């Protein structure tokens, strides 16, 4: 009887892409010894961090409860990936035959603001928000989906506060009636909308590009930008945003043993989006299975369906897109939008836990 040698797979990062990759490898490559490395022991649902901030939901689930039997977890920071080894911050290392770089994206907040796009920032924001007295003012910086959902959730949970959202063009990721419904939804929650850029935030004052200064008791930074510098530290080729440059198959252009997936991968046509993380991870794992079987890996193409935001617990707006992410006129809103958005959020977690997706 021929003995199949054990194959070592290391997944760096335990977000949507990392968790799906680890569980899918365990399903599809039976001889694989899979280890997930993450700086914390919890899987964080990025799409629920605004609820974590407002105290309306818990965005973290123990990773151990989401991994398939036999998949190992190593809690720790990764210093670099090089020469077939993942080197951790404590000096220890893990060898691999295949590795998945799935460290996601990060935030670069202005001094004087609290970021809500990371677990640590969201937890700090939650504590500070809970300590605010009635009549206090919360300023949310960022007019994209993260800012809109954060402002709406805080306003819904704390109607005793004054909540404002500031961005160069709030809700400009939508068009037509969908755009108007997003802004109307914010206004129904009594969120003040300011279309301007923040230049500084210090000592309870938010300074705008227009020269206006706003008093703020708590300023939340809700702009996701950039990625962790692990790819750069590892000597991999990166683009201008620090994302690992990959071939069409999602394999690193520098090391054929490394696949990069999710926000940290420089995939043409892809933007920061949880909706792309799972499909990329699934495609990368399937390509590893193809390579192991002696077949040629296939190219990945981003496929978009819609853009959506929740506006509190009872309203959401979703606008459908073409596959290339250009917007269609069709949209949904209200309770129908809430149901669709919630199903999508639950589906993302289900895919991560089961290793399913396409």
C-alpha cells in the first residue's frame, strides 16, 4: 500500500478568507496538516463591527468553534513568511508546503480618532460610547459603507446622543434612488450629514477642509485603508497599497507556494470587500488541489452582485451591480433590504465555517 506523505498548509489570518481557506483545505486535501495562525483566538465578523461598537451584537466567535476537526490554531503575530517557513513574533516558525496569506485590510486613523474597522478599535469605541452622557456628540468620519452603518447603528442604539457623519461625499457608492434612500435613512435616524473632509481631530474638535470646526465628544474613524505590511516585510512584490501582487491564479508572483487572498491581495478589479474574500479563498484552495493533482490552475475573476448598507435594525438599502461592480438602477430597501443583507452576512460566516463557497 502506497503511503501518501503529509502535506503542511499554513493559513495566516483568520478572517473570512483565512477561515474558509483552512476549512476548505481540510475538506479537499485529505493528506494536509492545516494550521491557522492569527493574533487573537477569535474570528471577527468584520461586517458586524458597527454592531459591536453600538452594543447591539457580538462580532466575535472563538476560532476553535469554527474550525473543522484536525485543523490546528496557533495564536500569535507573524513576523514574516520566507523560505517555506512562517516565522512568528516569538521566534518560532512553522514550515509549509503551501501557505495562504489572508491578513485582510487595516485602518490608518487620524490622531484623536478611534478606529472602528478593527476589533481592538471597535472594543475601545464601544467602551467610550457607553460612557457618554445624554446630549453628547459623536462624529463618524467616513462616508462609505463602514461610516454609514456605524453612524446609523449608533444613532439607533443611542437616540440620546447627537450623531453626525462626515465624508467628502456621503453615500457616493450608490446612485439614483438608492443614493437618496441611504441619505434619507440616515436623516430619519436624525444623523447629521456633512459632505466635507476631516483634516484634523484633537481636543474634542474636528477640523474640516472647508475651515469649519465641529465640537465632538467622541470621534470614530470609519475609513478602511491599506493592508498590514506582512507581505512587504516578507520581501514579496507588492503594489502601491502594500497588497501582495499575484498571478491570475492568486499565486504570489515571487513564491509559487504562497497564495494571497482577500483584501491583502492585489487582484485586478477587486476592491476591499468581504464578499470577495470567500470566493477568492475558495478559488485559491481549488487551485492548490489542481496543482497537487498535476493539473493547471485556473484564473480568478471578481464577480460582484450588489452593494448594501444597513441603516439601523429596521432598514437597509442594497443596489445591484453588474459583474464588474458598475451599478444598476435596480435596488431594494426597507425590511426586504434588511433580510437580504442579514442573509448575506450569515452566509459569509457559514462559508468561513464550512469551507464552502465559489
